[in-house]
């Protein structure tokens, strides 16, 4: 069984059929392979994850996973988030660390999954870690769909936002929009939505009430910060492309062809 520092590590892929912008997203074929299968196959390449499960509330997705030889678990339909869904799956299973892998990132690099896992296996006082990459494109920086993160000198998250953070309190903030690339003396980081939890904290997190900042920004991870828990930010230079719209799907299919 694969492990790191004697920790049993599970990878859970929450996958629901209903999506406002792209219904049936996990079953969409990319190069003849469903999105959920591509995510599963990438996760299998992790050096540390010992077992993988797709957590779903839809029999079509369940059957797709079973048909390609993967593990799938039916979960309750009432869950509001992927976090609640994965918590249901691991509640009765023996593991130490749980990795929440997004089902809309079919080409996620297994190396960055492993990189995100390592802080929790190296520090048993840490309960949550995630990923971030430096912005290089101005348009991406000002896109509200791209979540930004700032962190302290020890790489613990200070805040996540859909707004541009940190804010530059000079005229250069407005001038920045006119540039094609971000100046070398400015640092902005994009959050990549992969989370690694200790099992004990994940179950605790799933029971916490929605917080004010979480509801304001529509960012679940802010609930963790508002409850005084650290989130370790792991920097990577490999982005993970997510598919949320039909335009995203067209772009990624074009990239695949080339």
C-alpha cells in the first residue's frame, strides 16, 4: 500500500451531475475519455495516495466509474458542497489524510498532488494544505473566477478573495490593468482548489456552520480561517486547468489536439 511517513492517504473525487453552467460535467468526453476517468487516472499516478474513491449522488456517474474499473461511493443528495460529500465517504473508513481532488481538472499533475500532501505528513500539527501559483497574465488576475490568496512568511494563508489582493494603493493599480504582463516587482497568487485534510479535521470542518466571509465571497475555505485554523499554501509552477463552462471545454479540447 502506498503511504508517506506511515500515513494512510485517501484521494476522494467529489462528482455531482447537476451543474448550472455545464450539466453532466463529470461524464463529458475529452478525447474519448470521460472527465471523471481522466481525473481518476491522474490521481492514480500519485506516489502517496493509497486508495481513490469517486463520491457521487448520481447513478450515471457511479456506473461510469465502475465501468472503467474505479471505486465509487453513492452519497446523499442533500450535500451542499464537495467537502460534505467526501466527509460522508471517509467517516467510516480507516485513513489519516484525505485529499479532495476536483472533478473538473482532468489534467491535474500528480506531482502537485503529492507536493500538497507533504506538509501534513511532515508536520502532524497541521490539518489543511492547498496549492497556489503565481499569476503572470493580467486578464487572469482580474477575472473574478480566479481566486486569489495571500499568505504569511511561513506560507500560512491570510486570506482568499475573488478581488485582487493585495490591493496596490497607488495610481499604478489602475495602470496595471493596461499591461499585458505583471511587473516582476509585483506578486499575485492564484489559488488552485485542491485540498489536503487530516481526517479528524475534515470531519470537524464538515460540521461547522457557514461563516460570514464564506457566504460573502462564496469561498468555503474562508470558514476554516474564520475558525482559527491554519491553511498551509504550497507554491507550484504547474497550473491545473479547470473546466467550468463550454468555452473552457473548447479550449481544453483544442489544447489536447495540439
